[in-house]
């Protein structure tokens, strides 16, 4: 069943689950992106780094109780569907918050290696989600330590949303980029998503900094334009996206200052 | 019963109980630092400072008007109370969050010892007959200004599942002023607090400030007010219709936009029932 009337919407909002969270301020670079769940402790804990690429990485689905570093809610019952119905965001610095459903991730990649294989399939590949989870997936990368003093362009070799292999996505890290700073890959022209990843190559090698790949679907974007001025987005403002009860929500924060600020937020899950 | 249709929502709104928390005192503001004036003065009176940690603190439940929080008529049998329509009004801008104050204890000193200061017991109230330890938040409230030295704080507690020996952390800024309130970070994996065992200030602050520990449930985010005297309003959709227990003791936490001015922040909200 889906929400299809105003009465159903009102009823769902009135009984929605409220998931409050708090992330203490952490050091950032102005304008940069950070995978909050992994980069810093939050009220919902810290998400563990995924398994190595050589072991197939980690496929994500919500567990009960939720794993450390994730927000969990009671799954919809009676054939109902879960929706994101509201987001409230407050921070002591201006911050943009992008909420994702984390599908798959891997660690164990190193700037020391010019070519590294991802053993996709020896893990669990893409998780089960309604529809095709990879069709609009985004690929991100962040280092778990400071990047070496060299500009390195990463190339991810992948199979796209339609099953076409041999596609290339690129991401560039600038010299000495700080730990946990995330960069999004640019997919090959015409592609919208990823079914699987085969390998990662580099145009240069330097040092031995490890980095992590994230494959995820964007759920909602929230823009907080001024420090200390909170944002409320209602069902229309968030677009009432369907959220799988198996979703593992990960936040990417783009900060407007050298610190993230204390972030107090809340998301509402309405079901109907 | 709960609100399940647009018609029932409209009927509930037509009977709403309205409360306006205007400031009655001037309080120096610190931009970007959360604060509450409930323990200083409100139009509803002054919230009593909780009892000291050595006597088990104070459990809070609504007990009529004039006690530092708004009191509303309880929902009729079978109905539920909701927060509807929050209004944020600042003299200088900012935003706020409405909390339900569950329990607090006072008497912690910040420049006398770096040893654990014991909390003798924690008695959490119930809300609508249910326990409140599943998703509560821990905050540190500054009653009198601490010294010029910042201090990290560790709080030993028992989590929502009854697991003891957990540690929450917080930082009190140097010269943290009175009426400031600081959130604590629970240990990874925890979502709430059943009881608190001790509080430890890891660095002496230079001057003894009076600090209280509060356990609260988050109820509703208020809309942001981006400019001087700018009213910001949320409706049923943007407020999300959070349910609020009729025993709730509303404590607003405000985040000032800047340090300019001394006028206290204010807000308003409506209680609807259906």
C-alpha cells in the first residue's frame, strides 16, 4: 500500500517515527564533504569501516537493533510503505546535509597501488531494495588518513545501470587533502548508476594512504543557509521519498566553516 | 485514538491550546551556543533548580501553572496531544528546540575536584504510562559561570538496556556563561539513559561554576529565525505533529544567531488533541 490521499498522509504524519540525532563539531575544510557516520562519532555511534575490496566489500541492510553508526526505525507493517516525511536540521555553522541510503562500500584500497581489483560478488554485491538499487547510485570516495602530497586521479572501472561493462568514473584528490574528506566520482557520460565495480586504477602512486569507496542512493538534500538558523522541511519540501526499511542512512555533510558545528537534527519516518 | 484524517486535524486545530513563552529577563547571548532561560524566569514562572546529585536529583512531571513551564488541559480519554505550529521569535535571530525535561540533578562543581562526583540515584518519570529511557538526551546546564579554562566532562551512566559502566562525553567551553546548556554524546551504540552514576570534570576550570545534569526527550524543532525580530512559523507538516505527553515539562533550548543583544529568546506553540 502507498499513501495516496490527504487523510492517509495526515494519519501517517501524526504517527510518524521521530529519529533525533546529534553530531558534535568536528574539524573540516570549508566547503568540503564528509561522510559523517564514518568520519566522526555521533549520537547514533560510528559506522565501522567496510570490508576490503579483495573480500568483496560490505553490503548494507538495516539490522535490528540497528548497527552502530546507523539510524533505525520500526519497519512498516500491513503492506504499508515507509517515507521520509520531514527533516529538521540545526547547526552552529552553515552546513548542507545530504542523506543517502548506503548500498555497498569497501576499504583496503591504497594510494600505493596503481591498479586494484574489487572482488565484487565474493561479498554480497548490491543489497535488496525495491526496484533496482544501482540505477541512480552515486559513487564516493574518502581517505581514512591524510592524502599524500600528490594530486592523484582515481578511475573506477564499473558496469553501469544497464549492465554495460567497461565504463569509467573519475575522482581527483588534491595534494595533502585531509582525512575523511569525501569526493564524488563523475560517472561516464550518459550513465546514471552502477550495477557493480570491477577495479580502481590511479594515474600515479604516492605514499600508502588507504581509502574507502561508498556506493549509495541519495534520499534528500537539506540546505542550511546560515549558522544557528535551523531548517524545517515538511513532506512537500523533502518530496516524500520512499525509504526502504532496509536502508542504512548515511549523511554527507558539506560544511561552511573550518568546523562542522554542533549538528542537531531529526528525520521523520511516516508509514502508510 | 489519534489524528487520522484531514477533518480530524482541522477539528483539533480549531480547539488548539496556545502558549507563548516570551522572555521576561535579559540574558547575555552567545552566538552559536545553546541556552535555556527556564531556570531563570519565564512568563510561566521559574523552573525549580533540580535537587542535588547526592539526594537523587528531581524527577519532573507537569503539576499545574506557575512552575516554569506551560500547563495544558490533558487530552480527553482516548485522544493524543500533539505539538502543532511552532513560532520562533527572536530579538536577534536563531532557532530552538522544545524538550520534555524528565530529570535533573545539581550541585556539581567545576574547580574543586577532578574526581568523579557521585549521583546517588536517578528516578525517571513515566510519560503516558510508559518508560522514558529509550531515546532521551543528556545535557549539562550551567547555573553560574565557570572559570576561564575549558573542561572535558565524562558522565558515567547505565544505558537504555540496563547496561552499566557506559561513558558519555561533553565539553564545557571556557567561561561558559550562566544559562548555557551543552549536549552530551552517549557512548557509541547507546540511544538513551536509565540512570546516571557520576560526573567527572577532567580539568579544573579556574572558578567553581554551578552545573546541573539534565535528561530530556526531544519533542519539536522550531523554525529558524534568520534576522532581528523575524517571526518564523511552522505548520502541522513542518512540525511533523510530534506527540507530547500531558505530563511533559516543556523546556525550550535556544540557539542564538549571534552574540548581539541581551534580549531573551521567545517562542510560541500550540497543543492540539485528537
